C-alpha cells in the first residue's frame, strides 16, 4: 500500500518532493563536510583520530611562518571544530561558512598552488572549500537548526555572501601575519 508520503516523495511533479530531496541532499552534504572539518579540528586540538595535538600543530604553524604557532593552532583547531559542527548542525550556517572560509584561505596558501592532484596537490582542499561555499550560499535546508530559529529561517542571500566575504577578508588578514 502506497502512502501519501511515498506518492509525494517519489512524484516527479511535486514541489514537495523536490524540496524533500533537496533538503535531504543538503543534510547529507552538511553532515559529511561539517563532521569532517570538526574531526580535523579535534585532531589539532586534542590529538584525536591520530592527530598531532596542539604542541605538534603549533610547531607546524611556526614552521609555516605564522607567529605564535601555539596560539594559531588553537585558533585553527577551534575554527575547524566549531565551524564544522555549525555546518553539520545547520546552526548559524553563514557564520560557520565564514569561519571555514578563513581557514581555507590559509590552507590553500600554505599548501601552495603548484599542483592540483595528489600527492602534493590541493584537490581535496578545493573540493571541501567549494562544498563549504555552496552550502553557505544555498543555506542549510529544512533539516537544520537554523530552520527552527525565527531570525535565521528567512532566506537572506546577501548575508550569506557577506559572510563569505568577511571570512575571506579575515583569512587574508591572517595571511598577512605570515613571514
């Protein structure tokens, strides 16, 4: 027996079906990208998942030319963890996108643009960054915390664009600190 949900979900002419599949796709993308970024941040902060932890990450930042490597490790770890969790939950999505944009501006500069494909390329970083930008611009969808917060429920495309621009500006300002 087919329910109205089944008819709605699998109908090609229903606007609701498009919305359900659209929001489900956004949820999947947010979870994968956001939790990947949060996991990467916890590798820096706590050494989880076989990560280096703060001391080694701080040394890495110092070797990459950043002043106060330990402080930069904390900032980067918190940015990745909190930005990733915000993206995964769909919580303050433009802010999460802005934070992660600043992170990726620095990641791409440190990695360099010498090669696109592995082993020394930036392919994965570009794909993750593109996903973050796309999620920030499209919004988190209905299956997100933002959808249940009245202030954030209404689409405000200009705020999404401004958030990405602000994240890029902050990312470039941090780059100016590098030797």
